[in-house]
């Protein structure tokens, strides 16, 4: 999300990299021309996430569709034949009439896709199973930790274990990240455990990158470092995420290296 206009929508940008260090700007894949309402200065987009549908051979984006007072609280869906193409608006809505704010996507090993988003004024997290084409919700699977105000969800799987990393709801200010695990997306889910330090090293969960190599797999925690020092100058922080049994640990490093071949 391009936040150079603060709360006024500018664009969703696409970048590519062959080594995860050097990045090339591809293009703006969602712009004000993607939907008439995006020309309204009160509108903006947050948390865009993209997945690929092998059946339809299309790239699908789900995101937080919002206005200046955060009262819209909808999810919006876009699709395109190319990952760096001009994405087409499909629809904006509240899944099963639930508010939808911070969100993420996950595709399981069998190709089943899930959408997870903060609902009920950020008090709850809800996981939805998507339709086969990934363009709509098919089922409301589970509501997690009702009333605990968890947001910025990141859902991923290692082996047979599902993990969910979240933050507290403190606006743009960082807080204690937490994680939980389960053997099924439908639960039961574990209690929440602390991840990183008390401010998650000045970050909020954004995504997970799994680098699967010939020898090992490195899991990268990707966090948003908001307002550094202003919102348009926000940055990313990437750190290696370690797993022991079902426990996740996140430590800070000034610098670290990864072997993209060996993992």
C-alpha cells in the first residue's frame, strides 16, 4: 500500500526480487482508475494480500476497503491474469455481515484458501473458508479470542501445524506480538504466547515468507514498522523466525544472511 498520501488513496504497488534484497518496482496494480470510489479523498486501502488460484489461473487480491473514519470496515476483492497486471475490481462487502479490517490470506496444501480479518470493531478475529475461485467467502469457520482485540493476523503452516501471529490493537503504535498454534484451522487453538520483545521490535505482523531450500527452510517474519518517523516513511523489518516443537521465537539482529539455495 502506497501511503505517501497518508489517508488519501494513491496506489497499490507491485515489486519483484530475485534475491529478497534487491527489489524492482513493477507497476501500480491498483490505482484510482480501478474503481470510481477510489477518487474520493476520504477513501483508502490497507493490508492488500495476493494469492494465486491454480484452477482459474488468476491472481486474487483481498484487502481492507475503508474510509477516513474507519466506518466502512469492508473487504474488497480484485483479480488479474498477471501478478503485475492491472487488477480488476470484483466486489466490496462485509463477509457474512461481519465488519472486516486488518486481514490476510492463506492457501493450504490442498489448495483450499482462507481469509482472516479483524471484526466487531477489532474485538474479534474471524477465519473464513473461500470459494473454489477465491473470489468470495463460502463458510465462516471460527471466531478467535472474542473481545481480545487482536489484529494484523498472519496465518501460516509448517509441517502439520498451523500458526497464527497477531498484534494488539493500539493504532500505529507497536505492542507485544503474540502467536498461537493448532492442528486444524477450525481449532481448537492454543492460548496466546508472547513473540519478540514488548513492542515486537517496533513492528506489527505483515506476512511470512518461507524460503524452502535443498537443506533447510528459513521462515522470515515480515513486519510493518509504522511511522518511522512518519506514516509515509514507514518501513519493513525482516527477521528469521525460529520454531521448536510448537513454539515460535523471534530475536533481533542488526544484520543476517540467508542462503536462497540451501534454505
